[in-house]
């Protein structure tokens, strides 16, 4: 299940990059945000393709990530999702 592993890794990297101040971590966050927000289904490694393959609601993941970002911006902390 390499696809689902890639998806979990991307979520973990997103959370780890929240609130980062160094340029590399901020670039990683921007790249991950673009990947999660993309509606592309043509690229074999597109977020929506992974979600489709594993019957995951992409908008639910987007909402979770947006909430984490807002929480970090307003409260200065995040609570990672239960795993």
C-alpha cells in the first residue's frame, strides 16, 4: 500500500511544517498545501487520485488541515489528529 503510506506521510509532514520559520520547512508547507488543495486527477500522484483509490473524502482531509492551520495561526498551537 505505497499510496496510502505516501498520503499519511504528507499529512505528517504538513503538521510538522505548521508554524515553521525556516525557509525549507515553509517551502515544504507551501508545496504540501498546493498538493492537498489541487483538484487534479490526471497526475498519477495527485492527492485526489489517492483519495479516490482508497475511498477517502478529499474535502474531509482538506477541512482537517485547514482547521489545524487556523488553530496554529490563532492559538499558536495545534493538536495533531488522532492516529
